[in-house]
C-alpha cells in the first residue's frame, strides 16, 4: 500500500502467528549442540600413568597416558602440564617444551586413553653437574584446560639438560609400546 510516496507493509495477525510458530518449532525441534557434546576431561574423570619407552644413548623416552575412568564420554585437546617432584614433594627443575604438532580434539569413551610422548636428555648440559641435583620420584600431570593435577610415580631417573622435557600434543590411544 502506498501513502504519500511511502511503502507500508501490512502484516496480518495470522501471518505473525505463523511466523512465531515456525520460529518456535525451529528452536525446539533440534537439541542444542552444547547439550549433545561431551564435557571436557578433568582430574575427576581421568587417571594417569607413565610408560617407559626404549631409549638411545643419552636420550630417554616415555608416554604419559590419561585414561577416562568415568562412565561418560569426555573430550580433551592440546598439551598436558608437567612438574617433577622429589621424595619430599618439592619441585625438581622441569622445563616443558611443546612440539608444534596439530592438537586434535579427542573424544574418550569410558576406558579409552590419550597419550603424550616425552623426550628428555640423560647427558648434562654445559655447566650442569654430571648428576641431577634432585632425583625425581613423582610426576604431576595437569590435563589441558585444567587448574588441578594428577599425581603418579616417576621411576625413570634423572632429567638432565636443566629439566627440559619435550612433549607432543595429546593423541588418541596409549601410544607406542617399544
């Protein structure tokens, strides 16, 4: 309808009702994505263990394995945090260096695991004592996006090179067995 050179659109009450009903059906017909997505893994849903791998001259390798211990599916992504401790629970120098790999989103069903591979030196850095000052006996592992950590035993000896540990992003599975 035109009036004084302007266009006026007429919307009838029936058209408004139909539009509102269509919008309501669209909102309630599909569940929200957030409601169907698993929650993030944290210390309450995970257990941790360390698995030693074969080592070369002056090189040490292991995997840290996080396992979903709940009855629900959880997800995780990224890198863990690490801190070595001595037998008195005091920090041992630990310098984590992240590999620049992809960080895939990992979904863990109950009992499934994700792992990160660790690499560290067993030869002292220049100016470093031939033996580490403090021999670690425990490892704190902080899952991605968590402020709390899990504890496990560390039976893999000294971490020389000033505590440097190279790590990979989490990957699904328990990692290599060699």
